C-alpha cells in the first residue's frame, strides 16, 4: 500500500478533507481508502498542497499540440484552410511525436484521462507510451460509408497493439458538414463510443441550413448541407443517443438542447476554444439545467493556447458568470466537478474515474499552492480552481503510478521531436500561409 497525504484532499464526491490522505493498493492500482491522514497511517506527505482527482479532459486533439497560434484572428474558412495545408507537410512520425508531447502536457496539467479525436491514430500510441488513460476516437470524413473501410479500418489495425482497457477505441464522424448522415449511421453501427462536433458557430449553422454564407468559399471541402442544423439532422435520423459525446454546442437553441437531453447526449464545453475562434459562449447554464452530462474540456492548441485545464476552468467560470450576470452562475466547486466527474460521466467512465472514492482507479493530481496568494488556506477548492496551474502540479498518478513528477524526467527528446515537427509545419510559411 502507498498512502499519500496533503493539507487537503478533495474527493469531489463528498466534502474536502482537512489533513486528508488517499490509500492506494499498489497491486490493483485502485483506491483502498480516503480519509484522515491520522487514520490511514504513515504517508508521503505534501505540505501546502491539495490532492485532487485527475482531470478528465473529454475533448482533445493531442496531435495538434504544437499548432498553437496558427491562424490566430483569421475567419474560419481561412483558418481551416491554413491548418489543412500545414498538416500536409508532416508525416505519421511527426504526428506521433506531437501527440506524445500533447499527452505529456496533459499529464503536466493534472489530466489523467482524455477523450481524443485523432486524425492519424497517433493519440493511441501516445497514451499507451506515456500512461495516459484515453478513449481515442478515430476521425472519419466523407460523403459515403467508404471512409469506414478506407480510413478507419487501416488505422485501427495499425494502432491495435496500443489498445487496452486503459486506451480504448472510439470513432469520430468529424461533424455534420464533413460527414453525411450515411457516414454517421455507419459509425453508429460499429457499436463503439462516438464523438463529433456540433453547433460550433453561426457560419456553420447557416451553411448547414442553406448552403450559403461564409463557408460557401470552401464548400468543395464539405459534404452537401442537410438543410437543417446538425443536431436536428442527427435527431431526425435517430442518431442521438447516450453513446455520443458532442463538442461545443455553442449555438444549440432551446429545442436542440431539449433534443440532446432527451437522448442523453453528453456535451464537452470548451470555452477558450469557442472564445478565441470568435464562436461565442455556449449556453452552459441551460445545458446543465436540462440535465445534460456536461463537462469542461480544452479542445486542442489548434484553437486554444494549451491543454491547461486550470485555465479552462477559469474561462468556464468567467464565461458563465458574465453571460448570466451573477457570480453564482458557476461556482469553483461546480467547475471542478465538471472537469473531473463530469468528464468521466461524459465518457461513460464515472464508475471507475473522476472522483476519489474507494474502489475507483487511483487517478489523482497533487497540486501545490505554495507559490500562490491562496496560502494560508481558506477554501481548498477555490484555491485549486482559481490559483492552480501546471506549474503547481507536483505529481500526476494514473492507476496509482506516477506518470508525471515535477523535477523528474525532462523529456527533452520528446520535446525536441515535437518542435522539429512544428518547424516542418512552418517551412516556407509567411504568417498566413
């Protein structure tokens, strides 16, 4: 047994425990007990620190870790065109190097589980290599069901050795503007976890409804519009269900929110991505009030500066309070739950991760607040949410095993490989190429 203790333990399911501890069964990687340090025996103790459940970041793209800043300020048509052109400059080895850095940066931010939409499958090997728990949704795009055979099956075969109980396979029909209903149906027929992008912007809604607007300029890259919104199109086809997680839903209206709730679709709320791309602020309060399994997630550095879950928590709080005009629209405690147990619920993993409870996986983060203004303590949850950062993460454990330790292995080779890939992405590039 290994016992870790700190000034506070925040189980999420239950109140914070002052001078608390977590007892880990080293053989099974499960939590044996959570309680007072005095009751659980000798421990490895962390001063001026809090032990939290590992974050469950349910919408990521690990292989875009080095894309930060590309196309900042561009409209969506120019932005997506830039990313497509640059991605063509790198190969699978580069994508895998980038994804490994993405996995490391998640662990550095206290993330222990991801739901990753992966273009190349590199996220699966990255998660397996670095010990990050993940559901890897292999992306498909197209107008027929052919991408299942031409895109999905070859990648699934290539990454088969990386798949396990901790790295499970899913599929991602990218979005209703890049995949037809026929392809969505073929994905659903596989019986795997499904992820997609829905209702992200006004321009998307206009194109899906009418085929006009800003997206007409790159319509050749898209499938024919269904004549209605993505949420309504999937609902009419009977493709909304509890096996689906939808990213964004910024522009979901009252009727669409009701459809998502009726069919128990989970929603990944990505406030920094939505804000930086100028898409708006998702109706978080309405989604939660409808009983939807909402979580907070980072998306990727292609649209967000980092995989920093602490920044994402604060963005969610600011956005919710500004939209609602009241400071209790989203509390620190509620935001933390959305980023831990909420993410686990969205991925269908809440029986095993997302909170510090005996019998669950020992996925946890040790966060120091010693360098912040939140010491001395008043409230450990407020301190962790408003004062936390990757720089304060002392250790991140997955199934009781340290997968990141501050001051430990520097991963210089991994970082250098990913930076070399970024350099190739930028070759012969002016600021808009």
